C-alpha cells in the first residue's frame, strides 16, 4: 500500500495524489445532496427542511473531523518519507487510539446537546421533530464517520489517495440505495435519510477494515 512520493516528476506526483483526494471530498458532499434529492421525491416540505438543516450540521462536523485527521496524515507522511517505519507505526497507533476515544466522547456530548443545537440553528417549529430525529441517528454514527476519515488519513499518509476514494464511492452508492429503501419504500422520512447515511458510512468502514486485513495477510 505504501507509495514513495519523494521521487519522480513532482508535478505528476502531486496531480496523481491530489485528484483522488479532491474527488473523495466531492463524493462526501453527495451524502447530503442525495438525501435531499430522494426525500424531495417522497416526502413533504417539513421533512426536506429537516434533512437540509440536519445535513448542514453534519457537514460542519465532518469538516472538523477531516481537518483534524489531516494532521495525522502529515505526521504519518513525514515518518514514511524519512523511512522511519517505527515512528510511522507509532503515529498510526496513537492516531487510532486518540480519535476513536475522542469520537465516543464527542458522540455522547452531541447526543446530550441535540435539543439545544436544534434551537440554536433556528429550525422552523414544524421541522423540529424531523431534524432532531435526523441528528440523533447521525450523531450515533459519528464513530464510523471518524473511523472512515482516520483510515483515509492513514492511507494518504503512506502515499495512497486512491483507495480512500474507492471506499467513499462505495459508501455513496450504498447511501443512495438505502435512501430509496428507507425513504421510498418504508416511508421513514428524515430518520430514513439519517439511517441510510449512517449505515453507508458503517459499510465503508467495514470494507476498509476487510481490505486492510486482506492486504496484511
């Protein structure tokens, strides 16, 4: 999985590394867009408002997680570039331990504050229930969102930006299918949109872990 980015044509290396990186973030933004598009086909304005506002909150949290994970990418890549494999392994272990502990605490805190958050962002009264349901389910899935971004940061730290793109592409496809199942078939509204997003993220993490275990054997 490790790729050497310190040799060869600099421009070509940067482009080959950056394009999958950018596409991965573009695919991540499709989560909220897919939720809105699909729920707009099957549900009323209140549900659309709930998903719209809820997805904005989740996008903000995802950006925070991605930004923090970027620090792990830098630390790992410096160790890999200097051929300090022990330091790279230590950085990976510390990153996983720290971020998973923080994600659990973050989840508990957000679940306790979900009502004040809904009030703070000024949700219309008729959309409060749907937004609250959406956020509760998505907040429960924060450890999986964190896990995906940490796994991606590790891959990018060792010079592989394509593999995380494949993981998020699978998650996006799964999210669309699950949205149609939960929103279109079961008529679960905002809860269905949140459940589809959370399960899709969980699937991407499971696939990533299977891939890692397969490559290590």
